[in-house]
C-alpha cells in the first residue's frame, strides 16, 4: 500500500547538477544526453541515464523565463479517458472554469484506457512542471506516481480511484445510480432486462453492472448471463451486441446501457430494427440532444460539472498547502425520465 498515507512536505526535485554530480560528468554532458544531442560516448550516456533514473529526474521543458518567482508554472495537467466523449468534455470545462479564476491554464490529454498512454501523459506534463494533476486513471498500479508526489505535485483522481496509492478522489455514485435506473424499468413492469456495459476491466463498468444485479435481485428477478453484454464500449460494438440480445427467442423487453457511447449503439440498433417504441431503454450518462430524440432518452445523469469543479477545488487547496487526510467524495446522479424508459412491456397473452 502507499507508503505516504497522508500528504507530507515536498522533497526538492533532482536537478541536472544532481545528475551530473552522481554520474561524475559535466553539466554540459548531462544536457547533451538528456536532450539527445550527439558527441557523447555510449558508456557515458549510459552512466548519465542511470543516474537520472536513480534520482527520478525529469527534464524540465518549461523555459525559465516562464516560471514565476514562487516556482509555479500556472498550468495543471488533466488526463481523461477521451476528451471527445461528452462526459469528459463537460468535466474538462468545469476544471477549466475553476483554473481560469486562478489564472491557471489546463493542459489536457486522452489516455484511451491505455495504462502506457497514461504514463506517457504524466511524464509529458511532469516534464513541463505542471502545478498539479487531475486524472481519470486506468490500470491497477499507480505507484509510479510516488516520485511526483514526493516532489510535491498534488494530484486528484476523478471517475475512479487509483490502484495501490491513496489519494483524493471524486467519483459518481455508479452502483447506486445503475440500481436506480434498472429499478425504474422494473417499476414500469419489466421483468426481463438486458445489460450492456463498457470494458469489463474498468471499475466504473463493474460498479454499474453490480447496480444492475442489485436491482434485479432486490426484485427477486432471475439474471441470465445471456442477457448481459460486456465490452460493448464503442458505438459499433454496442450496436452489434444489442442486435444479438434482441435476436434471441426470448428477447429482453427493456435494456440498461451503462455508458453514453454504449447508449448511442443501442439507439442505432433499436432504430435499425424498428424497435425504438417497443423496447424500453435507460442509459447511464446523459448526452447532447437526448431530449430531442423520438422517443427522448431516459438517463441516469451524472454531474460531470460538479465532479470537475470539486476535483479542481481539491487540487488547488493541495497546491496551496492543505495537508489534511485524503478524501473520497461521491457526487450523486439523478434519474431523468424522458420517455424511452417509460415504454411499457408488451401484454402477455
């Protein structure tokens, strides 16, 4: 578990002079190696790289003239699953609004559920000496962030908690929200409800599936594996998965889609099959124009603006010296009834 259970005093970052001293070379040689310039022998290059790794040194790409007297760069890094996704873009805007009030710019990147890409983005932002990081993490081990924490970089996680380390986290009530959405379908008379979810390895996808199971079991309804489609996180895969669910001899009369891109795919399938007025649908995550479709889409709406604002406020408090224990804040979702989730099941003959 994280050896730093609570915020502590920052340790100074290693400098190029520290690397030069450890490697036993000149400052110019270190500069050449780290900037990948020619003129350094392979043994010397290896010695410098080994010293840099031992000191957790990262090259500062920010020009000294841009750094302020307090050592800050007036920038923060924001790492999201996909900045094109409406949920991520809304969260991004909320963070940006808070940062702008403090004269801080936001650098953002998409990790695409790729742990290697996450590390690349962290390294890129850290090399620019951002004043803090807000992350929507992927992967299961974030201990690689400990050098950044020791260097005093505050970080806050959104949407999901990090693996291995403790940190400030702001999340939605995924399990409760999903249970609420499925319970709404059950209250409308549905007894056979299909589930379509994102990548099963994603914690939020697991939590929303658990909420689906909670609602079904609370109502004493059977749950069949054939009614569940995991790993349907793109529009195309969700459309295909929906068609498979509805092509069975005993298809569900209602569907719960656990992410907005999944909902897009479900809607495409329902319209292609001419079933949009016959099969009830509740989606997790709201999206633009959901209220203008026919029927309009009933959703469990998260609050990405609230999540982003809270995360940014936490980050700036940490940046300004708050050393209180780490917290996890849960932002409530809400059921928005628009029509698709209120379609009644067919009458049994």
